[in-house]
C-alpha cells in the first residue's frame, strides 16, 4: 500500500457506508452495477429555485478519495470492517461515470443534480462525501443568488468567515462568488479559488488610536485616499465629518456597520454631498440578508457586505439533498428500477436525463426523462427548446479537470449568470412560495 497524505478525503464519510460495503462484499452483491442519484425532494425555506454549487470541490475530493496506510491502520485498529474489506479499500479507485448539473446551474425538486454509475461498492462509499459538499455549498449559493438578485447592479462582498467553521468559511466564499457575489474577505478563498479579496479596517483599529481622526489619518497614510473608512465607531455624523476633513472630498468610501441602514444611509449621503464628497461611496455591512438588501433598493447605498446570513444559507443551512440508489443490475444482466417508498420520503426510481424547457428564452418547466431500463434514456432534447442539464464530470474514472480549481469557479460563475436570465419573473420574488418551475417526469421506453 502507498502512504496517503493528510489530503485524503477517504474518512470524510459515515461508518455505515463501509459496513454496507463489507456486507455486500461478503454476499457477492458489491459488484452489481448501480445508478445512484443526488437530488432534493423539495426546496428549503420556501425558495423558488436552488443553485447547484460544490461540483468542482467534489471532483477534487474524489481525486483524493484514497485509503492509504494511515486510513487503513485506523480502520483496522477500530475494527470498523474486516480484513477483506480493508484490502479492497486499499486499492480503491473510482472507475465509474458521473454526470451532473454544471456548477452554477439552477435546480428544482427532483432534479438529478448528480448521477453516479458504478458498482455498488464504488458508488455507495461516496454518499456522505457528495452530500456534505453539495448540501452546504448549494445552500450558500442559493442564499447568495437571492441576495445578488436583490442587490441588482450594486456590488456584494462576502465577509462571514468568523461565523462559520474554518473550512466551511472558504467553501462558502467560493459558493457565494459563483452565485453573484463580487469579492470575499477570506484570503484562503482568494488563494485557493482566485476570488477577489477586500477589506480595510475594523473598529479595533479606530479604538487602538487616541482619536478617530488619528486612526483615519494613519489608515489613509497606509492605504491611500481610495480606501474606505469605517465611520460608526462613535458618532456617525462626526465620523463622516472627520473622514472628509482628513481625506478630502476624493475619499473612496465610508462604511456603516450599525444603525437602521435605510435611515443612516440617507443621512450619510446627505452629509457627504453637503461636504462636497459627492463621489464618496457608501458601503453597508450591518446584519444584512436578502430582505434587508431589498429594503435598501431605493436608498443611496453603493455596495453591501454580508456575513452571517450568506455563510449560513440565510436560514436554510442545508439544501436537503439526498443520495439514493435508483437502478441496479440483476445477476442475469437485466436492469431494474428501485426506489424508496417511505411516507414523505419516496424517491423516483430509474435512470434519468434532465432538460430545462425554454419558451422564448424563458424557462417553463424542468423535464426529467425516466427510464426503467438502463440504456433507453437519452440526453438529447425531447423537444426543440429543451436545454440538456447534465454534463459528463467523470468518464470511466477519468475526472474532467475543467470543472476544478479557479478556472472551474469562473466558469461556474459565468454559467450561473447566463442561466439566471432564463428565470421567469415569479422566480425573482423573495417570499415563501412554490418552486418557480414545475418538475415534469416523462417515462421513456
């Protein structure tokens, strides 16, 4: 066996995946060909659409899904599985095929966001890895998209790292950028994913100095007149006056992090204009979510900074996606559709292909073609104007690297920007409602 580095993602999983594997290896069913599907039964929080995020991260995690010496030794020491299963895991390399929605794509209830075709053994161990990434990132991206729609053309900065775990903070910055945010305060997200970073000073910097004026002068000396000064450490009106007195009317911007945003923004704009600083921008960063941003649409705000709300999915911290077996091959080679039938948790069996039905460039339905047999389903449009939604991500174990890294993030951002223009007007509302598009299942022979 080859020693696995600390980057291995193999143990980012649940124990029952390996115990199922062990039992299936023992009874001979582990090598049956299977189709697993990742989807959401419903959209959380009464959202009208969801945004797929996490595909690039999942592919990189799949590349690192290796059981090296350290992982095997730990599993053995803790008696998780037997020796035969450990030997199988030591040689694990995913050799199947994965199709999925492009990152940045919109999804709706029942959308086959990810389709994994492999042996039961190879596919079942990926459940938690896939769900932990897609559920988190898609929740953040969906919230971020709603905020971006509410903000319109005004820039958005993600600044919620201190409200999330250290690793999820980086993933959240990535997801928010894909869904329309313009920058992040997180430097690791900038390094890892090529996201523009921003940030100037916090209240601590003002409090460090003997006066607000001294703090402003120091910041200007270090960062230049184009910087943004935080004006609400003490009295906001005095802070604005001090900022313009020491920086002049060419000050880049002021930031407000407290008070009633619409009222305070209007007062600050009036004061800036009265002092001749008509081009000084106002950034608001005070406990914003999509509703607060929408309420500021008519206010003289130039940019927003969002923290807690975006990194926690704005009240819906998980996308609620599940990973289910939907088809399997029998010993005689025939394929059968399988599905869970539990109350409120039923799934739709069969291999699927998905399309967005467009009329005049506007989406009208999510069309899902379902096949009881494995080979019959097609990824060709059923009607003119149907846009295929799934693309190959992994073919026979070979990962398509174009979806990974900073290039993959930029491509996902551009894809999201394009597909968002297909949304019908009713999808743009922020109130709780049914999904903006109906999901229509079409059986194929």
